[in-house]
């Protein structure tokens, strides 16, 4: 369990990361749409396809980096025991998502 101070710091981390992550989610959605539209376009050139793919990958990379930075901030406020529990829950969550696919 988190202390009151840790909960407050976690909320600050979440609040700080939220606007950027929401913006990136919107950009990723738009990039995916552009990618799919371009792929469906019979007249799209290979260069156009590569360009929209690169744009989508760039946005995905930015999103991954923002999530990573948030994760580092969360990790820095946890004790070793809390971190161990957190990592166990994170792995369980990943496994559950993998099984859903």
C-alpha cells in the first residue's frame, strides 16, 4: 500500500503525464487512420505508403517514450517491496492482455 505522500506524488505524476498521453493517443489514432486510408488507396505510391508508415511509427515511439518516462517517475517513488509488487501486477496484466488476443 502507498503512503499518503506517495499517493499525492502518484497523482501529480498522473496529472502531469495525462495531457501529453491524451494528445499522443489522438495523434496515434489519426496516424492509423491515415495509414489505413493510404493503404486502401489503389493510387498510393510506395513513397506515400512509406511516409505515412514512418509518421505512424514516429508517433508510436513518442507515445512509448512518454509512457516510459511516466513509469520511471512512478518507480522512483516506490520502496523495493512496493516495486516488487508493482512489477508482479504489471506482468500479470501483460499476461492477461496477451491471452485475450
